[in-house]
């Protein structure tokens, strides 16, 4: 597709799709299936998938510098990458299932990833981690919730201090949430059965139920609540550093009978070392 000036598709199915030098918005508004590949160009057009179901194969890379919107029930059979430029916005909603790495943005980008309330992200690859490098916002200015499921790892590396705020929550039902960036201090992160990590990251309130917290370094938090089914996995990384939670000076921690597991001790250290 080229020089279209914007197109709206209803039900759509094709093996190979090429979106090249065009403008406006290309909207796949019906059920969409791309069985082999979808290619885009670094041009200022937007791509929207707004039908009830979307299936994209071939790990598409979105180079277009307008927005990318993915809502409905979406299957990224082998993953996807949304590159755009430093300010390109992305909107996610509904249920998104990725069989490979699902990556958005790059370090330092300011284009916001807007995640609709109730969005479910299911990552099904244990070998290919996913990274959202741009800042995220949950449900705009209202309270929003993102649920993470599957067996994969989602890394949030952007500065979402102003985007994940009061009333916003991320629930790690399965899989791993790795926060190396920042979430707002008034947000809540909960591990139901999943794992929360985040060396060098900052989050808000942390609740870990039957899940695991394994910081991997220093993870800064607001209030922390564990219970008897929580597994807190710590590690001694060197003679001067450890895997730990750094709870804010005005916040509290309730260990709730959690189990502490020392996952590793740095080489050369032994019991009795200081």
C-alpha cells in the first residue's frame, strides 16, 4: 500500500502486507489475519488494529512514526517491535498474546504507551523477554489496571513517574515483571502468583501474595506487604552490595510471615563474613 492518504479495512486476510509511503491512518477495523509478514516504512502515518480479533505473524516491526494502536484480542504469533521515533505514541488494549518478544520504543523516548484499563498482556516465551522502554500511562487520567500473565518477562525501563499514579495498578498473575525504570509512588504493584524484580528500579506500593519478589539489586518501593505465602528471594552480590528492597523513609513494611530465601552468595564470601 502506497500513497493512500488513509484507508479503512473491514475483515482482512493476507499473507504479506507492505505499508510504504503513505499518509493518514491505516485502520484495520475488522477481524484481521496476516499469515506471513507485515512491513512498514519510517513515514508519518498511523496504523490501527481495532477489530475484535487480530492475528499478526512474522514478528512485524512498526517503523511508522505516527501512532500504533492495538486493541481487541490480538495474537502476535512470534512477537512484534514498535519502533517509530522518539515521540511516537502507542495505545494498547484488550487481550494481547505474544509468542515472542514484544518490544516498544527505546531508552530516552518520550512517546507514551497508553494502556487501557483492564488490558491483559500474556507473554508466552521463556527465552525472549519483552521491554517497554517508553513511559507508560494506565487509563489516562483515571485509575487503570494492567494484568501480566504467561511465562515470559516484561521489563519496564522508562520513567513513568507521572504516568502510573494514584489508583493505577499492575497485577503480575503469572510471569515476571522487571521494573528497571520508574513507576509513580502512588501506584500499586501486586504479585499474585508471578515474580517481581527490578535492579535499580522504583515502584509504588508493593503487595506480594503467593508470588515472589527477587529484586536482583536495589528496588525502591513505597509500602510493602507480604504474607505467609510470599517468597522473598535475596542475594549477596558482592562485599558491598545486595539484592534488597529500599522502602521509603515514610513508608512501612509488613513481612507477614514471608519466607526468605538466600538465592546466591558472591564468590569468595562465606558464613561469618561481614
